[in-house]
C-alpha cells in the first residue's frame, strides 16, 4: 500500500461502503415500519452515538464510525423477545421474509439506478469488437494458437458480444482452462485458453496477452490542444509515430508513452494522402493523446432505455458472479483470488477515485450488486441465512427449535469469522507486505 495514497484510499472506502451499507439497512427499516415492527435504533454509522433524535419510539442517530449503519428491531432474537405483537419474531413469516429481503433488494436497486443514471449522462464509449488486434508472444493467447484478426464468439459457453465480455471472463478465470470458440478467415474453430494469474492494482486477475482491434484513428479533437495545433482532424488515421509504422492504437500508445511528453513526429493519412506533422510537447500525465481521443460513440440514453441497459449490464455481472461462486464451490479457484477484504477494497476504491468520479461511481454500482448478492447467500448470520431458515420452517410447517437455531448461528458465525480472517490475512499480504518487497 502506497503511504501517499492512504488518505484518498480511506476517503474512497467510506464513500463506497458507507452509503451502500446504510441504504441496505434502510431497506430493512422501511419495511419493518410498514409492517408495524417496533424499531429501537436506526443509525448512520457505528460506535458512539454523536447526535440524533427520537421519534415514534425510534432513536435516529448519527454514530462515530461512518461505515454504513444498522437497524435494531425489538425482539429480533429469541433471547430478547417477549412475545409482544410489535416485535420482529412475532410478525408472520412472510412479513419477516420481506423485511430480510428488503436490504439486499435495496442494494440491487441502487446498482440498477446508478448505472441507469450513468447511461443518461453524456459519455463517450469506445466500441471494441471481440476481434484480436494484438496477441503478445509467449502469453496465454499465443500459447492457445490465437492470432491477430481472430473473432471470438464464445468463451466457456458464454456468448461474447464485445471485447469487454472477453476481458471479464479472462480476468475471473486465472489458471482455469477456457474453451474458446472463434472465427478465422470465415471458418469456425475451437481452442483452449488458460489465462495466467497476474497481480494488478485491483488484485490478482487472469491475463491472456491480448488487445482489441482498435485502429489508430483520430476521434474528437479538443480545440486549442497540441493535437489541434498539429493539424489533426476527426477521421485522420495515424500510420507512423516516431518513425515506426503503426496500425493498432496499442502500437501508437506504446510509442506515445515512450515519448514522455516530448514532441512526437507522426505520419497521418487523410483522404488517401499521407502527410507528416508533429504532436507538440505536453505534460506526460495527459489523459488524452495530447488533445485527441480515439473514435467513440456518444452514449446518452433516455430513461427507459437507460433502465433497460442497466438491467442487462447487472444481469451480465450477476451471471459471472454466480459462475465464480460455482467455481469456488468446485475448488476451481481460491478465496484468495476471488474475495477482497477491507484493505484491498480501500485500495481499489482509492484507485478509482484517483482516476475519476465517474469510475468511482461505477465501482459503487458493482459493489452494491455484490453486497446484495452476498447477503442473499444461505450463510447463517447474514440475511440469506435467516431467509433460508424461514423457508425451511415454511416448507416443514413448523418452527425449528431454539437450540437448533442457536447451533446454526454459532456454526455460521464461526465459518464467517474464519473466512474473514483468511480474507484479511491475504489482504495484508497482498497490499502491505508484497509492496514492501
């Protein structure tokens, strides 16, 4: 962990997890109130009570540690119950079920709402077809026999619509063989790809050594920028940079970065004719290519289309998450590779914040969906565990004994605690000790 990044990491960690956990608890709170359950405490944050007010028998409070919040309902455990009708355990099973589901459901709705809002904001989206524009020698894709120009149509049985689909599958299957269906020269073919595990700023991921087919065309050019001063226009194609021929944007990118802000001679093709120009010097940390962006489409959807697209994106992410959980159960991947603890989440959040607020908001949507899904898993102590017990009791048409419920909670707590210890330990090794080495 870079010490200079600690303040931004902590800030981003609070921004990401604080509201998501709070609104998760707000879901429980809203339906508890609707069903007449007496809510004792509804807190934003944990720890010492800083301020608040009491209304309708509920203590609405602001607490010291701003990481989410909690709801405390009357009679939500057998030990605290007295049998009064306004207690949680006194309510009908279907009402308790709805109250428990409302928390994860709130997280799912947040994920959909955030992505939909991003869809409605003016953004530029790069169109990356699932065609290989670069295959690095000695990497996983080259070992699998893939070549530049191959169009990937499916991976591991999942249809590939664009390069991002491919990237997502590869990144979550480090070390696992993947069946790859592709088309080369019009002929369908199949191979097996084994992504290699590599460390990134976001933790361990699978890599194949590929880049999308993305020709070095000029998209939008910022007025008054070095690119504009060089005479570049939308639709130009860069065919050489610093004396080296380039075809793909990745090739130009390598030369561009090597220039480190110094003047960069380039050859440009426009209307079938080629001319030479120079990109003037600029700071090395330019987010664009000194004022021009690659070709992109403007992405600004109306409300209905934005919601539809958001649902599609979240369903896709949910499907890959379930695939990952299945791989964990089958022993095809490890907890170390797939679970992030607080240190890694903070590092990832900080990295997104330093990139842009837009990237951080996108991370919030992804984490919200994961948080909702994890809470629905039938793990005792979590919402899903309580929901599973309710469903078992509903099918059996009788309540489990208090002793059985306590034993389930004890075992569940022990397993969850063990998992958290492993995750935090791996977190510490990955984000602290390895950085010192």
